[in-house]
C-alpha cells in the first residue's frame, strides 16, 4: 500500500516545506521545532530533512509520558542555550 504524501498545511505546503522555509529566515532559524507524527515510521528522506533542519521528531506511538519527557528535555536544552 503506498504511503500518503505529507499533508499540506493551511497555506498548501507540507510541514517539511514550512520547516525548510523557517530555516531560511533569520528570525526563525534557531527556533526549536518539534514534529509529532502518528505514522509508524517516516520515510528515510523525510527523516533526513528533519535532521538536516535541526528539528526534533517524536512519534505518538511513544506514548504520552515518553513524549512529554522528551519535550521537557528539548525545552530545558533550548532554555539553557
């Protein structure tokens, strides 16, 4: 079964396209970004793009507590920078 393509945001772009555009804008370049997905595994090219642009990838399948723990780590690290 083919995987669905990334869904466009309200402006017709996928979340990965928005992430890429954010990294080109100076005021948003260092903003921490978290991608929370319900898919079981993102495509390798998508994961590469997420890593390339310094975003954090979290899966809903991790469960509530694991997602919250990881978010706390991300926030703590960002606040210390």
